[in-house]
């Protein structure tokens, strides 16, 4: 039934688990994915959407490296929007509303195509460990399965507890059992630290019971994009509408009156809640000055009336949920199909991990996803991909892949986790990235696809496509930098845009560099249209060229800052460096450096409490 020994055993089939299993099997490792239910692989437990602010950038990075989340999202999209288009390109973030069932279906479909991957339905309850090196897993059926390495991606299942009003159910997801044994083994036998976190989900309702005429329509983009750079799915000709409505003072007063029945305020819930995705109870309590909160009505798929109520995560009883919702415009005759609920679960503070996501305590044991204290499909998928990559590289004696903060949002995410840890559910934002002008969603392929190719996740064909794209960008840039607009041609457009007229010929680049002139304002000029058509410059190419011209100063400044950081990144600290021998370091620095074990001077500099003088001392002792 099983191989004598697997290269990799992945525990859990959520967003982290499926990316991990896909990556290491694609790279050539004999892989086993063990999950409690094979029918819920890649399930969207919360809202049926992928991407969003900073999260969309992560999905494009996953795709650029050779992961699958973007492809799966493209196959199951029912509405696509590029968020933050009114802001600078560093903030543009793709988001897709997805068909929940199709998303899970396509994940299973793609995984079943992997020759090196076995799937098995069972629950892992403990690890097989010898002399602090993992050797496999043990399941609730009593099976012992051997593996050279293990990736834990347990999501919310470790000692999960669901709260709906006074009702408490042991489970990792509604109607799915919790997992016991792993936390107990890791803490008692090996000294791991763990904590409890809380997340939640909103009620699902019957869309036929809603009055959409009282809501605002939220349409998708007229020209919807895709997440995947290379894997082309059918164009999204039709999109499903989403809607927006708002809570009001009446709703808030009712919720305040019922605070005493919320598990959050009765003390039943002990886990730490997400700061940036609070329940409706927490919103009303924490933002008492606000008279309304936005409610997003998100369809669950093409062929269902089920609708997700985004913005109304709650742990109230179903009765209170229903009464609260009925006071929101358009919800007067609401029919709840599934109540919202809160869930508490175990997580392991991620500072116990190396930058590869391997445990510092047990060799060849990797952690990815919500078990590391993150929240969100995208953050989990990114960690799963990186754990899958690094476990394959480790067991094959190759150098690890550690993305830098100036290379990818994924690099920022993992560095934040292992360097700073987290005491609340971690969510990615564009503000967390110092180099977000370099880490745009549109150039993820240029940043990461060559890396994916070098490690065996990207095909030669895709590298060839990337090279052609880069060549076209350079050709278009050259044209814009060397061809002129004459006053007669361009001044009518400049006047219409309230931009100063020109009196002599000006390079296209200098006109496009103006803040109030967009690429769409000038591409219909005949000689420019002819050049675009002749060279087949796509909208994507024109957009990238426009960004490079308009934001040249910002981009160059970030590149210079990144170069300075690279010097510290390249100053590696030996694994066995004895910080306690350096009495000239502050006691706080010795303690923290010994605990976090940074791999470079740059990572050491990001640890809270490490001063510039501490870094200077390290530089001297390391001979720099």
C-alpha cells in the first residue's frame, strides 16, 4: 500500500499542504500527502476568494516560482478585480472571487496528476522521531509510515474547538474532527513552545432570501486579468455580481445588548484574535465611534444560491446572528444555511524555525501555514510552497532557497515570522514590505521565475516565454526613449488633461513621465498605434513600460537601498556561533541572538532589542 520509505510526508491537505505536496513531488521527491478527508483538499474554509491587498502579490509570486494556487484560482474564478488601481502600481493587488467547489476540485485534479505523489485519507496523531530526527508518522489507524522528512500543515485542526454561542464543539472545521496528539508530543517530549489562536468565519445564507435592490452592485473588471503568468485558462467572458451593504446603529445597539452572550466576552474563548479581521462583535466593541461597517455579499459559485457574508464573522448563537442580520438593509428576510463560528486552535511560535521553515529542534521536520501563526489562504500557500521546496533541497544535499525581503513578499512573510515571531494571527500587508515598489504583482515573473527554473519547478518553455516578454519590454522602452511627440500631435491631449503644452519636440518617455498622463491617453496616436500593432506590444507590456518610466526615481532608489542591505545579507553567521562568549554584547543581545540564531547580519539587525553597537561587535568578531 505504501512505499517502504517516502522522501516527504505532508500532513494536512489545506492550502499549505497542497502547495507543499505539489512542489516537492514536482521536483522529484517521493511524496505522501496524508489528510483527514480527501474530499476537502484545498478547501476554502472561510471566504470564497483568493488574493487582495498584498495577498494577490503573494499568489502571483507563487505562480512565478512554479506553484499552483494562481492556476487553480484562474480555473475557478467567477469575478476578478484589480484592487487599488487609483493608487500607485506598488499597491495594485489582484483578487478573484472563486467557485468554492471548483477550487477544491481542481486542486485534487492537479495533485492526482503527480506521478511522485500518493494521497491517503487518515489522521496523523504523532511523529516518529529518533535522536531528534524525524523518521515518519503514526496515524489514528495505528499505521506507522516511514519518511525522510515531514511537513506539518495542520491548519486549525490541532486541538481545535468551535464556538457558536454557548455551544462548544471539538473540531478543526465545522463537522470535521480536531487532531489530538501532535501538540502533546512536541511540547512534552521535545520542549516546543505552543500557543492558542482564534479565527472565525461568517454565516452562509440563501441568496434567494436577499433583497439586492437595497444594496450596491460590485461588478468585476471590464477586462479581467489572470493570476497565472504562463498557464492560460479560458477568458472570463461572464462574471457573477457581488454586492455591498452596511450595518447601522440599530444593528450595533442590538449587538452591544447581546455582548454578554458572545463567547469572546464570556471568557469561553482564550485564543488571540486576528487584529485585522475582527468579528462583528469585536468591530462594534473596538470601533464604538463608527455607525456602520461594510458588509460584502459574495456568491459561493456558479451553480449555487449559497452566499458568503464577508465582514460579519461571528461566534454568536445562530438565533442572535439571524436577528442581527435581519436589521441590515437587504437582509430583512434572511435565511441562514450555515451559522458563522469562531475556532480556537494550537499554533507553534515560528521563531522556533529556521528561515527554511525547518524546526530548530527536530531535524527534517518542517512547519507551514496556520500552525506558524498566520491567517489567510495566501500566506499558508506561500509557506507550503517554500517548505516543499526546501525539504526537497535538504534531503538531496542542496543549498536551501531563502528569498530575501527585496526579492519577494514571500521573503518578507517568512523573515517576519522566523525573526520576530507573532503573538497574534499574522496577515500580510503592502506596508510590511520595505521594497514594495520592487515587489509589484506585475513583475513577479521577472523576479522569481528564473529561481523556479533553477530548482526544477519551472519548465524551459516558460523561461523562453519570459525572455520574449523581457525582450519586448526592452524594445518598447527603447522606442519610448528615442521617439518624439511634436507639439501639434500631443498638445490637444495635454490640454485636455490640463497638463502644460510643449513648444518643441519631446520624447514619448518625458510626456509619459508626467503624473497626469496615462499610457491609455496616448496609445491611440496613429504612429504609436502602428508601432504597438507591428511589434505586438500587449497591454501588459505597455503597462510595465509605463510603470518603469513613471516611477523610475522610486524604483532606482529602492534598488540602491536593496544593494546596501545585500551587504549585510551576505555576511553569514556560522550555525554554531557562540554568542555567550561575547561579553561585550549586551545581555539582551546575547539572549536573543542565541534564541533566534540568525543566519546573517541583516537578519540579526531585524531582531527587536539588537542595537547598532551589537551589530558592530558582531562584525568585528566575524572579521569584517
